[in-house]
C-alpha cells in the first residue's frame, strides 16, 4: 500500500474541498500574480483578428491516457480561455495535437464557443488538427503549420520535450510573437533561450485562473499554495530532525 | 431534480467513480477486487483511445485530402503525406507473418521511420544552438550570458577532451547541486499542480468535456 501517496492525496483533497466550500462562492476573489505568457494571449487574439490571421496553439504530444494527461488538460484550459475571445474576433485559433484523444475535446471546446455566440454554423472542425503521434514528428508538423498558415502568434501549452525547439525555431524564423507554458524540465530548457514570455512548471496550471479569472480556478491555486507551504514545512522539519539526529548521535 | 440528473449523475457515474476505483486500485494493489476493476476500466480506456486514433486518421485525411482536392498551398506535401500513410498501411493489410509482410514491416520501420525520426531529432541540436544565439542577440542581458556559460560548461564538461578534466568537476557540481535543487523545486510545483488539477476533475470542478 502506498501510504505516502494516499496521505498526499487525502491532504490535497481536504484542502481543495475546504477551499471550494469556504471561498467557492463568497468573499473577495483571491489575487494571482500576473504571468506574461497568458496575459498577452487575448491581445494576440485581437491582433490576429486585425491582421486577418490566427493564433497557432500547440498542445504537445501528450494525451488523456498516460502520465501527461493532466498537463494536457492544463493545455486545454488555454484553449478554453481563449476560444470565446477568438470567436468574438472572428479569428479562431489553429490548434495542433499530437495525440488523437485530445482531438474531440479541443474540437468540442471550439464548437461550444461558437454555439455560445450563436454562430454554430461557422464552426470548422478542421481548425483542430491531429499531426502525428510521435513527439518529434508532431513538432515538425506543428512547425510546418506555424510556417505555412497565416499565423500571427505561436502558443505552446501542454506536454512537450526538447523537440519543442523545432516549433519555436519556425516561429522565430517568421518573427512571430511566441508564448509558451511547459512543465517538463527538458522542454523548459529548450524554451528558455527562445521565448521571453514563458510560464514554467506549475505556472502552466495557472492558465485557467490567469486568463478567465474564474473563482474555481483561483481557489484551486490558493489550495495549491497552501499545500506547497505545508510540504515545504514538512521538508524543513524532516531536514532539521535529520540534522539534529546526526549531530547528537541519536 | 432535473439539474441533478442531467449534471451530476453522469459526472459521478462516468467520471468520479471510475476515477476513484482506478486510483484506489493503484494505491492499494493488495486488494484483488480493486485491481480487477482497475484493470477492466484501464482496458476500456485503451479501447476508447484506440477509437480516438480512427478520429485522428480521419482528421488527417480531411485536412490533407481537402488541401490536395482544392490544390491549396502546400498540396504537394499533403499528397506525399497521404501516399506515405497509404504505403505504411500496406504491410498491415497483407496476410500476417508472411515473408513479404515481414520484409515490408522491416523496411518501413528500419529504413524509413527510424532514420527520419533520428534525422529530425538531430536537427534539435541546430535549433537549440540557433535559439542560444538568438538569446544573446535579443536579450543580451547578464542572465542570458550566464545561461550560455552554464550550457557551455555543462557540455564541455561531458566531453572526453584532454586537459579539460577540471571542467568535469565543475559540471558535476553544477548538475548535482544547483541543477538538482532547481529541478526538485520545479518537480514539486508540477506535482502539486498535477494533483490539484486531477482532484478538480474528480470533484467535477473541472469538466473539459462539458459545460453543463
């Protein structure tokens, strides 16, 4: 039995549920520090509309099964947060996925955005594209989309590895505005030199809160912060105890 | 009542409950009942994911077929892609375990897919090097210079060049002390973000599939 994992999940669940009950509907909204990677995205949607282009959103090669499932869901939050604004501006994004399980979800998010605006007949499922199931082939295909389509900005949010540099390189060659959010250290290492507006690690999971300002997202970020403080205190306590036990020869 | 039936019952039955069973099956592997249900649910998920590949294939045919049919920009590349996809299908429709099927499989994977994948992966070196130069040009700040210095020390410290052994010690320190500390902090944050997002799906606060 994995006691450590059960304890962490129980603690996280308790903190999240408590936050949802206590601050889910009442009280002032929690504040979130601004993240340039997500702040500029709506402005980019406006710019895309003015120039008759579109934003390219690369969701990476993760899917809904496997270890990248939650990272991919965080990437979908970016699509969800941007879809309404992009549809309002008549500049729907081009979304590329590297795992077909993300395809129906991304298409559904875009379709619902059109329906909310009463423009269901304008919805084009071809705006969401499955490129390739292998990470490097996906990156090459997504780079091709960024190069050949009328794209004005390149957004990468989801599960990537070092191959993401193929997409950023294509964007840099066209002098596109580039934004990215990634959790994997290899992807962060590849993105850091190429992109100035980069959300790193846990910041990827703040996309929904940052872009929509919805309470459920903001509250879960607060729960995340509380858990981090608890974990840091536990680590410091354990380190202190280990130091003392070595020092006193216990 | 209708809201309860329409909104919560499907979420609880098809989302939260199976999720909890699978999670419990992994956390308590000693329970045979839980592991049985866990394996069943995971098997169903794999079947659904298999159908998603059909969706992906039709999406590729729709996008690239449309481009070829209307001779839109890039139609030649799309045509090559469709022909390559068709050629990759040939071995799988031939009678299984025949010599020709095995040879075609071998040729496709060993002489086409693997070398192409390796070539694309090799390109990463150049794209990363270009990104590093762009970093210096666009953001010639102290942080940029420091980043490149660390990259150079780490790479050179990994090479077996003579008279550069002292760099290997610096590289080991950079990787094992500040590098590892940063990595652990990053992974801790990612793990917390992952747990909280997954729990939001469990308690139906996050519903990427529906806005009900």
